[in-house]
């Protein structure tokens, strides 16, 4: 009788130990597969857009469309202009002066062109010089798309120290307190048979008046 009792006690003890091991293993497994709560900043990228049909967007869009319509025509003209060729520096200087007048009051008033390597060519004279290396080889060249980057100015940045001193913005006859946004405009120029596009835009930020009027 004692041996039977002893055997039963051992079997119960072994069952208890085995159950404890299985429960521990189950708890350990559940710890491994428990999903980690993701960090909010890692969920997905965030994109900001200007609400469509605002006065701010409408005025800039009209100005850019008019300017790029002229730019598209000029790109075709320059393909056959001797001013873009090496050795015609005087003609290039004259054409650059003409373009400075033609594009005054637009976002290309003080232009800069980034080539396919990201190198900046500032001013019409240097832009024409660079275009002389690609225009005559291109079978197609045309403004393709436009990116407008707007920087909102809180009241403590609507000052001469920031706008004129730090950002070198041309305010014309207006006061720093008249400005609420700065704009950087980048037009992508596609041309064949090349793959990497060019970009042309304004060298300095364009201030925007609170009455919805860009200051060029």
C-alpha cells in the first residue's frame, strides 16, 4: 500500500512539474510574439498641401504660367541663337541684358539654373552659356512641372533684420510687416535625349504681401 501511494505521489509531482514547465514555455512564447507598439513618428510620411483655390495659390499660379509660357518659347529660340555658342560672349551679354528686362517682375527676375549634376548657374549670362552645351543637341526641351515652396513667416520674422539682413529679400517699397510668406519656385525642364532634367528658379526668396500679391 505504501509503495502504491508513493508511486501515485511521484506521478502527481511529475505532472505538476511538467504543467509548470509547459505554462512557463507558453508564457515565454507569448512574450516573443507580442507585437511592439510602433512609435508615432515611424508610422508613415506626412505631406502638406496648400488648400486648392486660395488667393495665395491663384496669384502665384497665374504669374508662373505666364512666365513659363514665355520661357517655353525662348528655349526654342535659343537653340538657334549664336549667343549661346562659345566665342560669342558679347552677343551673350547683350541677350542676357534683354532677358533681364523681359523677365523683370517675374520669378525669373534673378534666375538660377541647376544642371543635371545639381551645379548652379546663376544669372542669365551663365545660364545661356550652360544651355549652349545642351540646347543644340536636344531634340526636345520644355518646362515640365513646377514646385512652389512656401515659408510662412510668424510675426517675429516679419522684420527687416530677418528679411533684409538675413534672407536678402527685396521688399521694394513695402515694409517687412507687410509680408507673411516667402516663396521659392522651381521649374523642372525636361529635354531629350537626356534623362536627368534641369531646374530653373529664383535665386532669392520672393516675398508675398498679406493682401495676396507677390513682390518681385
